[in-house]
């Protein structure tokens, strides 16, 4: 007696962001079931088609706006019988990376503090900005998060990252700016406020 494979136990629907890896583990009620999968081309999706056996491991990038529905055709095989089912993936668009338009020179002295970074444009409705850094420290951001102040206190390579997130889907994109931090120590002049003006007490900087 041949037994047809049972339905996949795990959900047959999923959602990922454009450019993010999609990993789906199919499971059948029937022990010994093997799985094969394929998807055909969708307009504006890269790569246009994929296929494989076992788990679905795929990374899709869309060049269009809005959500896209992707259908994976699954073949469940056991005891020579094949049961065909679909896995439906919703692909959410990722935001367009925003250029870091305000930044210092690509080379800075060690101990450079309160260095100004800024997005080329403010966050549009439905989007948010987040600043982070490796090899440096983000000390503060403006109320709109378009701008950030960064301290560079470690010689070597530092990377400042601007992440743009779509609030409704949490899909993100990133832009980076790399700075080489030297071993020379940056001056730290004292600034005072006197008679309605900011005055630098050190005159040789």
C-alpha cells in the first residue's frame, strides 16, 4: 500500500524583506518524506528562478516597489508517491539607501570629537533613521535623526553606518562612510561664551 505524503507541518506562508535570506524548513507528517522545490521567474525579481532539494534557501531582491508574492512549488515524495503543495512568500520592499551627505575628511586625527554626520535628506513619512558606528562612538543624534555627532578615539579604521527603516515592515537598508583614524592626537581647544559670542581661547587651531 502506498501512502501519500501528509501536508507540511510548518506554515506554508512567510514574509521577508527584499535582499534578506529566506530559509524555510519543510516538515511532513509522514516519516521519510523528501522535498524538492522550485519557483519560476517573477518580473522585477533577481534571481529570476531557483530550484533545489530539502530546505528552501533563497535570497530575492526586487527592483519594483510594493509587496510581491512569490510561489514556491513543493514536491513531497514518499514511497514513490508525490504530493504537490505551494509555499507562498510575501516579499516586502527594502528602502532605498540614503546617502551620507554630511561627513568629515576620510582621514582624521585620533581624539576627533563631535564630528558631524548627516543624511542627504530628512527621513520621509513612514521611514526612520538610525546611526551606529564601529571603531567610533555615536554620542548624540538630532531630534529628526537626520544628523549625528561621532567621536573617534581609537586609531585604525572606523565605519559610520546610517540605517533606513520602513516603519510598517521593519525592512532596512544601510549606507556607510569609512574613516581612517591616525595616531596623531587632535587638539581639544576650550570654547567659552562671552558677550553674546562663542570664543575659542586657543588661538593656534
